[in-house]
C-alpha cells in the first residue's frame, strides 16, 4: 500500500488523504473463505500507526474513538429495511440483532436477558454483588425456560400419585405451567394432566389416583419434526403433548403456544437455540475457586449458551487457563467468550486455548474511570481495528462500552466487530433491575459501574472482576476511604421498554449499511470507508443553529 506523508502540520491537502494501490483493490486475507480485512479501512488506520521492528501487531500512534470518524456513503439502491443485521456473539451462538446487554448488577438479570433475547440479541446475567452460584443459575433457568420448543425435562407425576399430592406439590413449588406427564414405574408415559384438568381438579376426590384422572393420549414420538407436531396438535385441538421414544419412555413435552410461535414465524426475531429456548449468557470469574467451578457447573447444567469470562484484564495467563479449563471440562456444551482487552496481546494464546469469542473495551463506559485512575485504555474505534487485524481465524469479537447512539453501533460494526455491548443505554429501561427514582417531574433509574464503591461493597463478585481481594465484600475489613474504585454511580433517564431502545439503535446501523450499499454485516465490513473528522465536523454532524421548541397542534 502507498504510504502517505507522515510529516507533522502544516500539511498540504494531499497529506490529509490516504491511498489504495491499484494492486491492492482486490486485497483480502482469505480465512474460511471470507475476506476479514477491509483494505480501505486498513489503509485509513495505517496512517495512525507506527512500526516496531520484529513486531507484527498493529501499534497505534494516534487512537480514535467513534466521534473522531465518519463513514462515507457509497453507491446504493438498498433500503434500510432490506439489510440483514444477523451476526455472531461467539463461534456457535448467533444473534439476530448485534446488541448484547452488559453483565452489570443494575443492567442484566433474568428480566433483561429475556427481553434482549426476544429483541434478537443476548443478555449476560451478572455475577456481581452477592449473586451466589445457585441464584445466578436460577436467573439463567428463568430465561431458558421462558419459552420452549420441546421442553426437555418437564415436571411429571407418577400414575399412583393422588390428586391431593398433585395439588400440594404445584402449590408448594409455585409452578405456573399446567401440563404434567404421568408416568409408570419404568418412566413410560401413561397419560398427561392438562391445564383443563388442573382447572377442574377440585371436582375429583382428593384420594383419586392420577391414572383415573389423566388424559391418556395422544403421544408424539421423538423422531417427529416440529411441523409434524404442529399438524398433530392442530388437528386434535390439544394444547400439550408428551414426547416418547420407541419404548414409550418420556423424552419431553410440547406446548401449543411454543409450537405455533415457531412454525408460524410469530417470533422470527427471537434469539432461540435449536430446542426453541431463548439464548442466554452469564458472567463468570477467571479466578477458578471451588465456588467458581460450582458456578460454572450449575450454569452448564441449566443449558447456558455462553459463559463470559468477566474481568477487567483478560490479557493474563489466568484468563487463558480459565478458558482452557472450561473447554477441556465441558467440551462443546457451552461457548466461552473472554474479556476485556484493549490491546490484543493475549489473543493468540486465548484462541489457542479454545476461546469462542472475545470482548474489547477498557475504560470507555460512561461510569468507568479505569483510564483516569490507571492511565490504561485505548479508544474504541482503534481497538476494533486492532482486534480485526489480530483475529484472523473467524473468532467473533464484541466492542464493549463507549456506544451512545446508532452511529456508534454502525461504526463499531463497520470496523470489524460482530456485536456491541451496552450498559448505560439499557440501564434506564423497564427490564433493568435498577431502582427507579422520581426527581421533580423527571423519572430516573439508578446505574452503577461494577467497579464503583457501591458495587465493590455489595459483595466479592465485583471485586474479583477488578483483581481485588477475595474478602472485598466484607465491609468490616475495608477502609472505605482507601478503596481505589474504577467506576462511578449515578442516575440515568428512564427510557421505557428495552425493545424501543434496541430498535432505535439498530435502525441507525441499518441506515448506515444502506448508505454503504451493504446487504449484510459481512458486506458492510468489506465495503465501508472512513474519514477522520474535526471537532468542527462533529459539531456540523449534530443538530445546530436551531432553537428547540415544543410544537403543539391548535384545535
């Protein structure tokens, strides 16, 4: 590639340009049949780098963030509603919407994770504060069992159980579902207690056996596909049906609402696994104590799709060993994403250990003070470019933090990221666990960084993320005045539903892709071209020379 003039100001106009050699116009690095490096963006970013003898990694001389750059519009006849924004969070976990909610105790618990998956994205259930392994696993279970294709492990009763025992058990457990297969001693299905039966259960003698109350047929074999199940349930007008193997042994349960949703495409945007369950991720620590190993085991048993190694410094041997332990212990049962990084120093080692995805961002979040406290961190546009150059084997990576608007999402994806992670923008929504505060006529939601004093004092989970002592959660042993936090806390405006926030952000991405002539993210990343803009250019990009007024329509 032709190198532009690197001399300092004053510069001529040609010195503010970058060039692509004719021989480089078809430049590509073929990995798995895909061109992962955009020659235009590589040439653009090369102007802000320097070379170190013997060092192959990109060395940024000047680092840029999203407001420092603008994407160029190219020839296009594509409309925003025609683009495909599907992407990947990790090797085996796709997303229909490239937005992930952060693993923060005021952002993502089961309610947010459910909402994010139903928006096509993914939620990472936090482990901060005093979130025990069992409690975190319950949050994940709440997500995984919120919707079902086939329910793999339905609750069941024995045919010799009584009506009284069934009523007592349902009440004690607080079960909201109403269909229960009835088995014999060999786990063979003999019938099913349906919602209708449960509604009128009080008309039966409490001592009556379930074999005398249950509906005795039909059943579905486990070789039937979802379309066959749909036709059978529709023709027989039944809302639930047990699934059996060739020997009549229970294998699962189908519920009409879920089957209808899948077959009729009523929720095509939902991010669901091959069993029709919502996808979910959960945060874990790279410090593999016995408690943390128990946490991982419980999460895997609940069917977690992705374990997110949640640390402020994934450029560490500890992170590599944690990835290796999970992949060796659980094989393909779950994906592992490691983060966070700003410079890809340990990327080759993490990939060799078997990592399925990476997460980049040190200090860009609105409540993160790592950069001002430690001086460490790299602005996110440069981080995304560095990551794209280093990760040349198709491992997806996420840009975490520093995104406030659709334009940021568009630029992060253009520079190579597969997904982005949000905290601030989602903390003010209905689905976040943050406490709502009314101030005057305004409505706000509490939002705090995981390295804030409040989070650190809430329990050791946050402290582990920032390499603090195991007993960080014991406030009796801490001199609060001497805590060096790397985060802050405060209030964010109430935003309404998370679906509305995600839609607006993704619409910005769609518009950016349409302007570039890209039908999908892969094409967007290969076509995008960028330019650096000045502060004046940024001012021009925003609303200006306008007096805001509240316009009302006269009656």
